[in-house]
C-alpha cells in the first residue's frame, strides 16, 4: 500500500513539474537547494527544542525496525528529532521561496525546446521528489511501531528508496545518525 502512495506522489509531482516548465521548476529547485543548505546548518539546535515538545514513543529491546539494527534502534529518538527539525526548516524555507516565486509566474510560459522542457522539468521534479520522499520515509522508519515497521519493510519502493538512493542515503544517514 505504501508503494502505491509513493508511486502516486512521484506521478503527481512529475506532472506538476512538467506543467511548470523547466525554467520555473529549475528556480523552484534552487529554492529547495537553499532550503536544504539552511536546514543542514540550523537543524541541530532546533532538534533539541523539539525534544521538549514532540512526543516520541520509546523503543525497547522488543522493538523491531525494518531498516535499522537493534543497537541503532534504541537511539533513534535523536535521529527522529533531527529529521523532524530538518523537515520543518526545509518546509518553511520552501514555503517562503514559493511565495517569492509567485512574482515569477510568467516564467512558466517561457519558450524552450520542447524536449528540454519535458525531460528537464521531469528530471528536476523527480530529484526533488526523491529527496522529499526519502526524508519522509526516514522519519517513518525511525518510529518504533511494529505495524508501521512491518508496512515499510514489505514495501518494495520504500525499501528501494531508503537503501538505494545514491548520495541521498549517505547524506541523510551521515546527518541524522552518524553526527548526532
């Protein structure tokens, strides 16, 4: 079921990217990159603040995780808060960037080679969606709930995205597990 929803998210986001065009989608992706950079810089202090406000179900020896071993699973609360803080900062920056992009709406209609417009916008939107879906799946994978972990473990797309996203996996694992 999760694979179906992930597939729908990718189809919808790629369609929206195509409708926007490569120029507008490229500028929107630029805002996303700015959001990633700011979130990477600011997430640690914010995650300490979230620790006091956002509840996290505690993991115990019987908790099972689809993508983490038991030793890592017992310390995933810090990773959870770091990923939530990162996501909130990224979301705020992206919303502000979208507000700025309203002034550049005419860029949707810039004439570009049709093949470049099609493939460029699809690739850009696919990459942005890949990062966003990875972040969402990472957050879900840190929650010690057996039903959720079972669904994630049996989802082919979720497993593929979490295990085989070159560059993205290493970046977020380093950010949320290794350096925390």
